[in-house]
């Protein structure tokens, strides 16, 4: 562990720490005014002393729309001249969601990413091959800062230039790989094509997009590693909010800094531990842009209890999907990760696929484009998808190399087909 005192803290001690930090957060939000402070006052909260951990579920939510409405600096809780950096989301759904950091926020973020790397077995002296993108996106710089804080050697590759990535993996012999899961798969294929051996590589931290246990197996089949999930989002801090350890049995949430809830996406009411719900985070120790009950849109479940690794932090499951990424086809709700589990679990197709939502007529179709390992798996996959989803999908088998491979950024798993040319060759 990077910080055993915090990561293995007793339940009672952690609750007392969270309560103390929550009081301070509420005091700061009320003093700063703004939308969060105003909502607290409207809820009858005038200071931290009015709030306990049990009261948290009754406090107002904060949403991405609030950040957009306050764009770019309208939700700051510190003077603008204390902002040391700005990061943000990719903005694939419109304008980017910008998040400001003080120097203390950056130090906290580095420590959280150092914890994540330690979860993967990294230690001082490790070599971390960092193929997350650098820039406004938090992945590259977050992991970079964490590696430095841990005392590891970081190789700041960023994304793309796959041939060069393979050369650096072979020459520098890193023990840790960090990138998106889709790019890890691409790197594994490129390593095999080049005939390169990677005996030093032991583990990978892959995040920034939902991915399944079946994709984990596919990555571990092409790279000599344990593939682990890392979770974060710009609004909360970036990567380092939660990470799987070598047990690969849930992501440890750093709940001394990120108080997590799971709520029903429709009602906002808490769900039972073990049941899927929308993740909601409160960030009591952030300075520039602290958030109270931020609704992430990510669907996952929470489990409590000590892990065999010794950490006592609450664990979250892999993200099933996003509430706003759910596909509705003829009244059936489908997450892309559910389709991924069926495809990759079958062993009949390569781990590259794309879902096409065909909206050219009122009867919406779901097309599943994939590449076969051998033979024609369509009949079997149509049956398995119907059994798993309760929906008949059209499976289209394309020639090898047709489904786009990820070189930079996140995989595009879902595309819409409203009119015009098909999104992939061979579709009609």
C-alpha cells in the first residue's frame, strides 16, 4: 500500500474522519456561496455542525449541468489566482466539463494515483509505461504525477504511434502499463505482430471507459499481465478515485477523500449494498472545486468488508455502463458492456466490435458488427444475445480488420445510423 494508515483504517475511525471532513466541506460551500451553498441554505443547512454522515442522503445533489451552467470558473470555492491547473472531460457530448485544481488538489491527485499504482504492485523503482493521453484529459498527467509521487520511473508515451510504443515496451522493460482497455488490446496485438517478448511486464491499470471481465480475459491473453480497472472522472479529481488490487475483486474507493453512495438513477434514493445504482461522490478535501453529492451517471454496486489485500476501503464493482449511454431498442434497455460480455464470452469472435443503432425507420434495430475467429457465429450469437438481453439483434460478421482499432483515446463502441452512408463497410 502507498498509505497503509489510510487504506487499512478501521470502519469507525474512517467514519469519524469523513464526518469531520464533511463538516469542513459544508462550512466552505456555505461561505463561498454559489449554487451549492445556496442549495444547502435552502435545505436548512447553515453550517457543517448541522450535518452528520447519516444526513448526507438528504442533502441536495450536484450535477454536470451545474458545472456547465457555471462554465468556466463559476463554481470555484477559492480565488481564481489560487488555481494551479485546469483539466476537463473530452467534451464528446458538447462543451468540455472544466475542473480547476489548486496546488494542494494536484498533490492530493498525485497521492491518489500513487495509491492506484501500488494497488497494481508498483513500487519505488518500477517503470510505468503511460499510454494515456496527455492534455486536458486527466488520464495521462494524473498517472504521470502518481508515478513520480510513488518514486517510480514514468515513460510518458501518451496515445498513438503504436509501433514506437512497442519499441519502448521492449527496450525499457516496464513492469506496469497504463492506458485505456481498448488500447491495451491493440498494443497486445501489435506486440504479437512484432514478435516481441515482454518478460518484465506484470500488471496494467486500464480505465476511462467501461469494460467487462471478458475483455479483461482478452487483454490477459495477449499481454503477460494482470489487467486491473482504475476509475475516476475529471469532476471528482481524475483517475485514482478507485482501483482494483491484485485480487481483481472490486475497485477500492479512496473514501477518506471521496465519500461514495449508490442511488436509484430514477428516484435518487439509496440502493442496498450489492445492488447496481448510480454512483454519487462527495469530495470533502478538494479545494478549488469541491462537490457535494455529485451524480456521475456511472452505474455500479458497492461492497463493504476487508479485502484479502488488507485494504478496508469500500469496493465498487466494474462500471456496468452510464445512465446516458444506455441504448433503448424497442423498449429494451441495453448497456454496451452487456453485449460485450456475450460476444467475448462466446469465444467465437475477436475482441473488436461496434454496435450500430439503426434509426432509419420507426422500428429501431440494433446491429452488432464483429469479426469471427472462424466459421459463421451469427446464429449462435443471435441466440445468446436474445437470452442475455431479451432482444433480437442483427449480428453482422465483417472481414478481419474492418472494425476500427483504437490508436488514440477511447473506443467508440456505439454509433447511430440515422440516414446516409452506413457507419461501417458491409452494413446495410
